C-alpha cells in the first residue's frame, strides 16, 4: 500500500491520543527554560550613538581658502569606514581594555601574551558597532555588570575621538615641525649673511643702503669713498643683500604657514565625533526576557514532542497496513 504521508488530521489525532505525555513534556521544557533563565548569567548591553564630522573642515586648506566650495559637514562613507576600522583595531580596543582594567575585572592574567589575547578575544566578542541609514554609528558593549557595560561603551567613543582626531593632528604637527626646522635653518643662514654684510661694509667703508632685491629703493645715493676696491665691495654687498632679502621673504611666508598649521591642533578644538546619545546603565538584561524564554521553551517542547508522537503513530499505521 502506498504511503500517503503525514496529514494534519493525523497530527491532531496524535495530540488527542498522547495529550498527557505532550503536556508533561511541554511543562518540563517550560520549567527547564525558566531554570536556565534564572540560573544563567544575565548580560546587559550598554549602547551609545554618535555621528562623525567631516575631518577636512579642520584642515588649513579649508579654513583659510575662501574660494573652496562647500562640502558636507558630515563625514562621507570612506571616513565612516576608517572610523569603524580604527575602533575595531587594537589602537582603540587595547587602550579601552587598559583604561577600564578589564583583565582584572574578568579575572584574566594579562601579564603574558596568551592572557592578552584572551582578554582581546573576550572584548571583541562583547563589542559591536554598526552604522545606520542616517550615517550615524551605534556602538554597544555587553557585560554581566550593567554599569561596566555602559562605561566601556562610552570609553570606546572617547578613545576613538582621541585616536581618530590625533591621526590628522599628527600630520599637521609634522608639517608644522618641518616648517619650523626649515625656519631654523634660514635663521642661521640670515645671521651668517648679516655677519658677512657687516664685514664687507667695514672692509670697504660702504655704509649706503644697497638693496637691489627691493627694486633699487634707496634712501640715499651711493657715493664713491675713494677706496680702489670700492666697485668690488659694492657688487659683493649687493649680491649678499639680495640673497638675504629673498631668504627673509621666504621665511615670512613660512611663518604664516606655521600659524595656519597650528590652527585646530589643540585637543579641545574641532572634535570629529558628536555623541547623539550616551550609553546609560541598562536596567533590563539583553535578550527576550524571562516570560518569553519560558513561552519559547514550552512551544519548542510542545512542537517537537507532537511531531515525534505523530511520526511514531504514522509509522505504526503504515506497518499495520503492510
């Protein structure tokens, strides 16, 4: 005889026939779910949301260039990707673990490489960051202690703000230091040229203002002092004075650049993150809750027990028919 398969009526009949067993299993699984929920460790989730500003607005090219077209105040997708990469890297997570003393809190000996890796893996398991459709970032941290879950989430944002903005500030400070080194070299050269000019004027007795680099602007006429080497001294003084003026002009331009590169490098100026909602101490554990856990356990027990009984009855009927 052909097998017609398990029908709905067969399932209903099995429920009626084995209702006592099914109710016992359902009740037992509900109790098991309640015990698991009460005895198991409850985890709390600290969650914070923030947006990322466009870091280019703190760049000197945009601060001092009035002709630059308007750019978005919010960071673009590439900047958001970089921020997510950085917050998931050791440069941020390692400092958060150290600042919050998580190794001691979790009872892990982090004095060796194995312990450090164990803490890092536990942190990464509890840590999560996602982006929303509005280009904001939602950062969350899960912990058995609700106060610590919120504190770690907020600390992650604080460390990310410092490290992410410090990346751009380091570049500006590097440019600033390069300019300062160049200015220092030019100061030494200017002093050397000044000493040379003084020596030449004393040697040839030429005290007139000679400055061809200033478009031949002179406050007094050049008069021959009777020295036979006067023409030679005059040419040498003009050459050195011209070089000195060019270096002084370049130094003035570089001093202006130095002041521009120092703009916005202070830690409290132009932050790149704006926290929309800080992580507050959660009052409810993460998950579906005790009531839903019991109901879900009872449903699973009822479903699997019903299916098992229905299939057993179906197999027995098929055996009798054969």
